[in-house]
C-alpha cells in the first residue's frame, strides 16, 4: 500500500518521519515548490498560526480563498472552512490536514432536518452562519459570518421574514441589537456554550479591572456581562485599540496568541469553562491540526476536499452573495 492510500484510509498518524525533521522549513520549501498557500484560523495552535500565510476569522479566510492565485490551498482550520474554500475555488486543489476536524456547530444542523424546517416556512428568507455544512449552505439564500452577520441581516427589509441558522446564540444576539424577530434554529458551538458564569464572576473578582470581551456565539447571560461583544477579529482589534490593560476573553483560547503578540504589555485571561480542571476553553477539532499533518498534507496533497459539482454550485451562491454584500458594505 502506498503512502497516499495510507493517508486516505488511516490519516497521518501511521506515517513515520525522521525525529529531527524541521517542519517549518520543509513547509516553506513546499509552499514555493507547489505554489501553495496556508490559510489559518485564529483558533489554531501558536505554531500553526506562525506558519500561516493568511491568518484570520471566517470572513477574512473566505475572502482570501476567493481571490488567491495559489494552486494548492492548505486549510488549517475545520471541515466547513475547507469546503468553503473549495466552493469558491472549484478548479483549485484544497486539502485539510485532518478530515476529522469537524465543527460541533455545523453538526448541530443535519441537512435533512434543516431542509424539513425550511420547507415548513416557505415564506422565509434563509440566512445561514458560515459554520455549516455544504448541504445546509445549498438550502440557504445568503451566508454570514460573525463579522458581517448584523450588517447583512440589516440589509434586508424590516418586515422580511428570516430564518437564522444554525447558531441560536448568535441569532438571539442579532435579534436583540437589530430589533428583528428571526426564526432561530436550535444549534450551538460546544466551545462557546460551555463557559461558566459562576467561574467567570469569580475571575472578575480576582481581576476587578479586567474588561470582559466575548464572542456573540456565547450564551446571552454571559453576553450581558461583556464590555465588548464581537467576532474573533473584532475582539483582537478591540484589545489593540482599547486603553485597558487586562481582559478576560470569552472565546476559543487560540486567539490569545495574537492578542499577546500585538499587545505584549497587556494581560489576557481565558474565560473558564464549566470543567473545573481546565483554565481555558479549546476547540478539540481545531486542535487536531499539527505541523506534521500540514507538512504531509502539502507533500502528498491529501486529504483533498471534493464536492459534487451540482451541490457545489448551489452552495456557492449564498457564499458569493455574502461576499458581494460584504464588499458593497465595505466589510
């Protein structure tokens, strides 16, 4: 059995490599040889963030994927992100270092159940968070990210009936600040729903001068406590421009690397989850990617993201519409 079949069937764990291999330098060589680009999400581990060519949140990565001239796109993120890159780049090869890097939020909206839900409300426009499967996107009118969701929702007439899926927390937040009454799918992110309010309040007592900043995927009772609510990129920008010195950060802990990098004199404290043994909240799926897997994915160009072309065309439309509206709004 050759190495390509091993990787396709069993993943990268069974591949033995020299212990002294310098993954960073080897990855840089492969980038040049293959005209490859690594798109990395803020929730990746520190070392992966450092070797990513483009680092950002879902909106920035979707925008970069749509305009890249690279022949090979290596997505250091989760499955729906790599699929999104393939949706807007059907002729390019897209690889995901670990196919098991899924998304609990995307999984909370099974396509068959969501299709039934949509059919039960035929007079509604369907707005879907980008954290969703290709099959769900194919049932959607327009996609959004946490960076542009409010603006895109507000671009629709006030009396238009809207479905928002799959994140009920983000949908509830948008309803509150926009005065809408969108019909919400009952889904959530396992990271953002597990923050502990009692432990957060204890942390606030320990750091009384710290500002609480939170992602809108968090539950509403936590968002009430927040001094700033925003997408991952918004949280990062806020810590760079705000004059406070301490922040309790209620989102996936990967973003703290960039916060510390851009503001080395400030103190960032990860908000704690319910699990009393853990001080921070990590996405287990995001953390499946490693430098070794990225190196092997680039070298052998697997596992490759492939999509049925008819499905891809349907699912690409709401992404393209999102990018068009975002551009028009200057986002």
